[in-house]
């Protein structure tokens, strides 16, 4: 998963589709990769992919793994 540590309790997660994509993440696929809105929509055309909930975004930003797809 693309991520970088910003603060003691904050991690910035980044899109896994294209290296260097700085757009905020919004989607996750069945393998656990995360994507921004643009790349998430592209990924949906050939792989199950859904929008993340607000709670899931917070969990990822704090470094807590998600339970399942």
C-alpha cells in the first residue's frame, strides 16, 4: 500500500494505481489496494472495487488495517 508517515499518529495513504499520484484515496479493490477517485473508477471496469467509508479512511490514516473487503 502506498503510504508515508506525516506525524506521530498520522499516515498519508496514496493511490496504488500510478506511482506519484497525490490525489486523496477514495476506493479499495478486493485485493486491498487503494485508489483515488479517478483510478478507482478505472479499476472498477475490470476488478471489483468500492468506495471507502469515512471510518475506513480514518483507520487507514492511523495505520490500522481494515478487516476485510
